[in-house]
């Protein structure tokens, strides 16, 4: 079931909003009329599909071959080092 909540709930009821987002996307609305969607990482990965993940893994592999650190790769991809490590762990050993 889709949930629509005010964005202020992120501050006031974070745990509840997180729990809801694990089950289904939560639409957060701001006073200016803008809307944001909070969803679980698993749902996001399903939605974004394997093509983008594969392209990202390829880019990570190329950057590692160039000697980039996980921190540099994370900054380049605008993600976290943890996410980069997860991508590296998903790669076949020969490509690392």
C-alpha cells in the first residue's frame, strides 16, 4: 500500500517511515509542493534493473585497474565506499 507522508515525518517519525519504506515506497511531500520517494535499497535495485548495475560494475572495474582507491571511486560515483565494496564483491574475480 502506498504511503503519503509529510517530509517532516523524516525528523519526527524516522523509524516508522523507515519501516514503511521497507514494505512499499513512501511518498514524502514538502510544503512547497515537491515530492520525494523513499524506498528500500532492494526495491530500488529491482526498479533500476541490472543494466545500470552492470554498467556501474564495469566502471568500478576500470577505475580499479587505473589504481583508483575505493574512496576515489565512491566520490566519482557519488556513492559510499560501502556501496563500492558491495559492487566489487558482486564482480567475477577475474575482473577485479
